[in-house]
């Protein structure tokens, strides 16, 4: 049965992240990196910044007891649901507008 408004009509859970949303996000990152204000960053740096800022992070305890912080992931199994990913992209676009950055399309 198809999802309506990103929610499963049977169990009520949000729909899992779509590959097309993920692809759009990484295309957007690539386009943003072409802007002069962000050109000094790498794709990984900008991705980690956005995930940490807008999706949050989790603390992970390593076997040696050291605690590291890692931004939440963007994959189908552990990533955000469809509505959360849409909000994530909206927040990035709002951030871009607030700092005067836009996507540079080729």
C-alpha cells in the first residue's frame, strides 16, 4: 500500500529515506562547494557540518573507552525518514540564504 504524506497507513511509521532525496542532497553539496564562500571546503567537511548542525550527533564509546561524536547518518537503514530529510534540506537552504550562499549550477 503506498505511503500517504510520508506515513505508512498500516503501521503509522514515517517512510524511509529515498535514494532520490539522498542523491539530491549530495548534488546540492557539490553545487554549493562551487560557490566562492565555500570553495575552500571539501564535500566531506560540508556534509559533516550540515548533518551535525541540522540532524544532530550521537556519542559513540569506542572499545578503549574513548568517546567520539558522530553526526547522524544519511542511509536508508539508519538515516532520517522522508519528512525529516525534507526538513533537513529546507534548513540547509535557509542557512544558505542567511549567509548569502547559493547553489552554483553547471
